[in-house]
C-alpha cells in the first residue's frame, strides 16, 4: 500500500522542503500565491464494428462495439494546483479522473513536480512530469486546448505512459526571431497495457530523452528522441517462455533459445519523433511522425504519423481533416524443425504474443469544432479506419477476430471546458 502513495508522499516532502527554504523570502516580499484551475471533457463514442472495439489507447481494457454508445473512453475531469512558493520556486500538481483498469491515487496523479527557475535560460523540474515525446505533450489531457475531438490514436494511442517520475532540465534562448529550447529528461514510469481480458502492468526505467524545439511567431518544429529499459516481465511473456522452454528438442529444436527471445525485461526501446505546426491566416497545419524501435522480436518497428489541416470560419467555428497511418511488420511463425501438429496451441499463442504490438491501419477524419464560449467548446468528429489483417493492436479485439481486416466508422462528440 505504501508503494501506491510513495510518489505523492515524496512530492509533498519536496514541496515542504522548498517552502521552508523560501519562507523568509516570502515574508519579505509577499510573493506566495496559490492558484486552482480545472478542465473537463464529456465524450460520447459510437462505433459500427462487431469485431474491433474502439478505445482511446492500448491502456484501456474496455471498448466500444457496434450498438454501444460509450461515455467512458473520453470523459475526464482534471484539477491543477499551481503554488508560487517564491520568485523562482513553484510547485505544480495535476490530477485527472478518468476510466482506468486499476484506479488509484497514484494513477490519477499525472503531474506533481517542483520547478526551479535558475535564470531566464535554465529551468529544473523534479518530480512527476509528462514525457516530452509528443507535439501535444504539455496539454495531452486538456482536450479544450486542441481543435480535434481526440488526438490521433495512431500516435497518441500506442504509448500508454502519461508521466515519468524523475528530473528534467530545460535550456531556452531567443534567436532568429524565435525561441530555441533543449530539454533533457530522465526517470522511470509504469503503465497498464490491455488485451481482451488481460491487463499487464509494464514498468520502464533508465529513461533518457532529449527534446529540441524552435518556436517562431506562426510556426513550431520539434525533434525528440528517448530510450527506455523495460524493468518488469509481463506475466504473459514469462508464462509462454516457460512453456516453450519445456518443449523437448525432437518437437522443437532450440526451443530454449527461442523462449529467451520472448522475454522483455532488460530490453531497450527507442522512440523518436518529428513534429510541427504552421499557422497562416485562418489555416492551421499540423503534422507528426514517430517511430518505435527495439531489438526485441516482441516489439516490432512501428512507424506512425498524421497530417492535419483546419480552417477557422469565424471566431466560433473551425473545420478540420486528419489523415493518420501506422505501420509495422507482422510475425509469421516459420521456426525450422517444429512439429506443428503437436504444438498447434503453443504456435498460436506465440503468434498472438509476437503480433500484439503489430499495428497497421489508416484513418481519415473529418470534424467540426464549435467554441461555445471562451471556456467551453464542442467537437464532432467522424473517423473512417481501414484495419489491415493482423494490425488491430490499437483496438480491443475479440479472441477469434484479431487478424480480421475491416473498415470501421467511429463517431465522437465531445464537450470540453476549462475553468
């Protein structure tokens, strides 16, 4: 039980220590301030597939099938507290209530860090922060801040990690009419990944990342790279590896060697991305490309991306379109000398495991956003997704339908607020 709350307790300790250190300064200047803000999304989803259930990310163990109208996938309530402890110290806490496979205070806590501004160029943060790997990193959960009803799943749905516990250092400098930023970050994290009725918690450690950006008046470019080490062994991998390890050589030569390739603990995974936005007149263009690479056969190379274009008709209405794609190789069992008839179930389980992260789909989206007030907006979006055979990882699949190719229509209606 203590482990569940250790990060929150550590954050409280950090804030208390900073408060004590800055107490004398605050008495002299009266600079201490506490600010509260909140955000919320009420989202409804309808999808027309009987076989592939729509979900917002691979971390969700629930999904939307044909005939269902779901309010859990996109509905959330967030609270953020900003505490200005002194002129150069502040603390930030953000909690987001959403549907989770295993809810807890620790899982609801998305941000909890202490920030120290060394000078105008250097900023240090210690605690729980958002991993800086996306274009929308800093406001991924604040749906009001972007035009779409939801960020493209092809990029944002494949990575379940929403925060890391660690340290980051940012250096910023004005040049060429804009602002250059370089961020280095490190830490650890964990998240749930769901498949059918199975939810697996996977921990990552030794996170090392760099994020480079240039922000001009009407355009921005980001280049990001990070590497992580998987720190825990999923039970499904360990169980299948143990079963294969016991298969005698006359049924599967070198089965012991193959079983080791199914284990994830200690494996490194790389994530790299290039993204940008450009604003001209009433038009806004956004694009993001990303690639996941690992030496492990369990995690194939995944290449994803999207391009989006929106037009602001007036102060209240925006129309947009998105094209998104994700592609990876599918594993086909062709190990030499294996007795397929005797090991049919094991071979099937091996294919399921090695294709779990295989995702191959294209999505065309059209949408309309209505800014009802300065703090409330509604978005209506239609997604047409073409799922390739064996590439439906982003969806929740019924066991006998995992490899079925299908075209799916999904409709999303959201009401977002900030206050």
